[in-house]
C-alpha cells in the first residue's frame, strides 16, 4: 500500500505539487491538472507537448512516480450527446504520455446521466467497453470512479458496468456517495450509503480516493471535512480494505479549500492549498497507523 494524492488539490503549479509530496515524504503522484511556466493550466493529457515535456522532466527529476492519470475521459462534463470523437481523442493523447511516464492507472468515468435517468443507456456500455479495450491494449489499466456519471448511479450500476466492460476495474471515492443520489428505482431518490456501496464493489477496487463530506440538506450540497470527520465512512472503509489485504494506492482529494468541479471555483493562494493538502495527508497517515495497530491486536 502507498500514499498518493491528486496533485492539483495541492496547487496548479507542478512545483507546488512536488513540494507538497516532498513535505509528506510521498513518492507517488496522481496527476490530473497541471500548470507549467508559460502555459495555462490543463489536464495532463491535454496540455501542449512542450508543457508536458516540462511536466515529465520535473516529476522525473524529483524522483516522483505518476501512478495514475486523473483523466477527463467520459467525465461529468460530457454526456452521451458529446461526439465520441472527443473521447477517442482524449484516449489517443493520454496513452503515449502515460507510457512515457510508466503510469499504470487511468481514471475514467461514464458520462453525466440525465436528470431523471434510472438505467444506463446501451451506448454508454459500448463506449466504455471501447475505451477500456484501447487502454488495455496499450498496457494501461482503466479504473472507473463512482462519481456523477452513469456507472456511479448506484453500486448496482457500477457492477453492471463492470459486467458489460471486461477488464475494467474501479477507483472508489469514499465521499462521492454522500452527495450522489441512489438512482435505483423511481424518485424520490435518497443519497447513497458509502459503506453499502463499498462492500458491494470492494473486490474490484484497485485504487482508493479519500475525501470526506457531510450532506447539508439546507443548501442541497455537501461540506467537505478532514478524513474521518464526515459521512464518508473513511475509517471503516480503509479498515475493511486493509483487513482484506488491500495493497494499492490511497490517494487524497481534500476538496476543502477548492472544489475541483465547482462552477463558482475561485482562485486561492497555492500556499493555502498546499498547506491543506499536507495537513490532510498527515491526518490520513495517522488514521492508517491507528487502523494497522487495531488490526494487529485482533
């Protein structure tokens, strides 16, 4: 098992991301968005070649391994109405960059569902199946995240997606069920249960995202918390994962200073985001040490 984190949660600048990992003593980076001198911020599979060259040089020089690409492939910003060429273009640009860095995992999704969607359209399975195979053929393991997408509408939807897309595996996010509706059956939908979701999919999980959140009905949104202080069942899920021999990455995604997909996202100091990222990582390390001690006593 190893610790990692989604780099842009520490800061957009790659130098900030590396500095945060060094402060924690971690050697693995989950790369999503990055900003290099002279170039705007962008996803690592979308930034210009010259920017990616700088990115690769900096992480390699720092002795950092990029364990996962947090790609935009079929994410919540796209629906099945989005031309599939957009998706295939992202896949085609991601593969050579991942191969250059020796990156094992790529996070993918399965498109934003319609407001009243209960079942997954067949076209989603077709597209996810095609994307999965393209990555697998390139020696890369795609991992689907339980987020605001078709496959994340419930644990049953996730398992159906896995059945329909051979070779696909999962990245499980502890807080996403807190704010996602369980779309099994007709409305009104209640929020998903993180523990229930986890126990049904854990055998397919090879990467874990740790964030924590509390649903606030009054504002119809979630507040984000330190790990173990929200409704994401972080401690219980990590204890269960380690008890079952989980040996993959545990990746932090604090969301406490800036929410990545928030339309009202405002620019904040990279010193603030880096400090929050580091504190979050330290708290997670403490939690995992405590869990290991508890398991050792059993």
